[in-house]
């Protein structure tokens, strides 16, 4: 049996749920019996800064950091973060980018401009880009934080794990009072 390693990079801004999403993916892969290595930047999440989370799984994984140019999928919770981390994708990798903008201080202070059409920029650089607009769905479900679970649902369409495996992990990771709505958000993401 070969040792294919799957590399998923989840990126966003502090407070968007990147850590929860990376924990869910790691748990699903471990439940399936894969060796999983994860590396994330917790400190930035407290300050509203960039939060990258590297998740690698396979028969045997030796290092937690995804080398540039080898990510199978980059899941970007925010547009600019997708653009910043696109160089991690391998040739023919997929970029799932949430159409949400969180303006960094250099933009809000007028020092820089936010790129106009991030998805078009990515496609101009031959990046296979899947655009998702998770925030309106999360708001319709009653909580903008559900966008992270919606994005997990989208991601799940491109991985080998069953819907039941994902739902079991989501139910285990979120507080009981939020389980049903998170499962509903995950199912909404699967339909995108």
C-alpha cells in the first residue's frame, strides 16, 4: 500500500472558526484510522490576525507543515487569505474560497487596497477555484459563526469521508445546544 498523504490548508482570520474546522477534519481522519499531523497558529486567532492551519493525513505522516506547492486543497474562510496562501496549492489542487471580506488594518487605514475580484485573480493564475458565499446562509440559520461549519460541508464533498463520519465528529466537538444547527449548516454546505 502506498503512503499517499493528503494535505489540506485551512486559512482565515481570528474568530472565524478555523481552529474548530481543523479539529473536525483531524478528528474525522483519525476516526478513519489515518495518521494525522496538524500545525496551527493560535496566537493570531486572539488578535483577529491571519490563522493558517495545516492538516496532513495518510498511512504515516512525519511532519505537520505542508510544503509550499503541495496542498491538495486550500480552504479559505476569507478572500484575501485565499489569495495570500494560494502558493501552497499543488498543480491541479483546489481552492475553496468563502466570499467574505474582513479588511486588515492596512486597508482600513488607507495604506493598501483590498483586491477587487479575488476569484478572478486566482483563476488568472490557473487556480481551480470554488467560490462559496457561506455568510448569508449562516445568517439565515441564525448565527454568522455557522459559516465555518458550512465551509466544512463544502470541503467534505472533496474528501473520502462519509457524511455520517463528519456528523459524528461535529456532534462530538460542538456543545449539545448547538449540535442540531451545526449539522444543518454542514448539510447546507454539502449542497453548495
